[in-house]
């Protein structure tokens, strides 16, 4: 699939052909990067980073794994 940032009909049609676990882990990796970018842009939010990573990312990784 060509990446265009939109979840449209082509993306949805491709989902049954993907490894769901691998896709979920890739999405979670992107989420972790997003949280890091938030902290870089807003250093005062570093106090939330451990909670985001532990309660959101790590918890979901454990579910997927």
C-alpha cells in the first residue's frame, strides 16, 4: 500500500492480508515515537512520559504479545 496518511478503502481492503500482531506492534512503535516527539516539543510534559509508555504502550504490547 502506498502511504498517504489516510485509512481509506485500499487500506481497509489490505487488512485481512496482513499479520495482525506485526501490524499492532508497528502501530505501538509509532505511538511511542509520537509520545517522544510530544516531550521534545513540550519538555514540561516529560513528567507524563513514563506513564504513557508504561500504561499505554507497554500494556498494549503485553496484550498483543
